[in-house]
C-alpha cells in the first residue's frame, strides 16, 4: 500500500500583511519523495537525443543548400545554351556557319558563376535533309568542390526559310 503525505501551504495574501492559511494540499506519494528530480542518466540521455536531432537537421540543411547551388548552376547552363540557340534562330540561315559557331562566347556573368565553363557550338549540315543545318550547343563546367564535370547539350535544326521548304 502506498503511503500518502499531505502538505499545507501557507500564503501571505491576507489583509494588512497578516498571513492567511489556505488549504492547498499536495498529495505526494512515497516514491516521489525518494525521487525529487531527474536523474543524471535521464539528463544525459535527453541531451544525447537532442544532439543527434540537431546534427541530422544540420546535415539536411547543408545538403539542401548544396542541391540548390547545383540546381541553380544547371538552370543557368540550360538558359545560356538556349540563348545561343535563340541567337542562331535570329540569324539568317546562310549566316549559320562554323565561323559563326566559333565566335560564340558565354557572357561574363555566366563564366563567373560556373567554374571552368567551356562553350562548344557546332554547325553541321543535316545528312539526310538538304537545306537543313544542325546547331549543337554544349556547355561544360566543373562542379564546385568536386571532380565531376557537368554538361548541358542542346540541339536544334534550322531549315532554309528562303527556299520555301522545297528540297
């Protein structure tokens, strides 16, 4: 059988500063009298669990930032390659030559943001289609903090509009 103890709490809330006794009793078991607070083992275990949780959250945050940088680089490279194809689309068909391709350069802000960025543009005739040229844009860059080279390749076919579509 559990023993119970009753404590009376005295409060000084009476009028004129005189103490008044209230009957705020606490029912305390014998077990709780022997164990007044957390044990050191419980505190260490709680800190251990908290530390593990904080490490996991920090690792997830770091991984998310790394993936965001990779995604931003990929998007920038894709947009830059698409811009080169747009420049090709804006030119007359006859001006799409290997010399034009050799003159293509990346903007300075792209080379600043993509480490070791290299642009390769090729203009070739389409073998099975006369009066059609294939423009291939390849952009390579080095991944930050790693040995992995990344690349984006886009290809577009351009037909001679002046020929009216006739072969």
